[in-house]
């Protein structure tokens, strides 16, 4: 009698699995999350460009001994821009370390701050115009990203992103569980066939 109950349960699981696979439980990528990831990559690249420009400016300041204050200021900008890059990776350690960066408005303000620091104290001598050009590109690009983050944070887009990420993780976990059930079902069918023979 127990055997019939097990067989009926297996048939019910098989029907559920068949129904789930025919309805299309394949995980689709969410275009909103893809867009957020692309914007995060652009912001990271802008912050990396700010790091490069500030390192070049700091080296010039210390090398020429023209303005030590500018060199120290650039070093701070490099450290904070590196923190922006780390915040964009959204590693759990970084988010736990500084929970305020989970909110997009705070990230935007930090990016705006780094953009302003990169733009501050430009070298107006005509000797190195390309550094000024790079400073302008890096600072305005990061300022634009910061303003987008700030506005998105005010509009609660970050909350929407986190909710969709949780939903995507839940969907992925359900798909993994379904695959595990299918594998287990196949093993049980093999055992059942072995016992019948």
C-alpha cells in the first residue's frame, strides 16, 4: 500500500514538473536590471577616469613642488573615487561597511563630490592642455552620473531595483530547485525500475 502512495506522489510530482516546464519557467533577464548594470559600469568607468586624472595631477604637483596642497587634495580625490568604484560593484562587504551607499541619492552625492574634487584646482598653464581636457571629461561625466543617481534616488528607483533583484534571485532559486527535483525524480525512477526487475 505504501508503494502505491509513493508512486502516486511521484506521478503528481511528474505532472507538476511537466506543467512547469511547458509553461516556460526559463529565467529571462530583466531589462531594467540590465540597464541598471550598464549604468553602473559607465559610472565605474567615469570614476576610474577620475582616479587616473587625479593621479596624474598629483604626480605633477609633487614632482614640480609647485603646489603641495593640490597634490594632497588629489590624493584624497583618488581615495574617494576608488570608494565610488567599489560602491558600484555592490559587494556585500562594501554595502555592510557603508550602508548609506545602498541608497542611490547618497551614491549620487558622493559621485558629485568626486566630480567637483576632480574639477577643482585645474592647472591653467598652457603646458598640459590635455590634462585639463581629461579633467573636464572625467569630472563632467561623473557629475552627470551623480545627478542621475541623485534624481533616481529621489524617485525611489533604487528601491525598485532591489525589489527586482530579490525577485530575480527567487526565480533563479526556484529554477535550481526544479532542476534538483527533476534529477531526484530521475534517480527515483531508476531505483523503481531496478526494484521491479
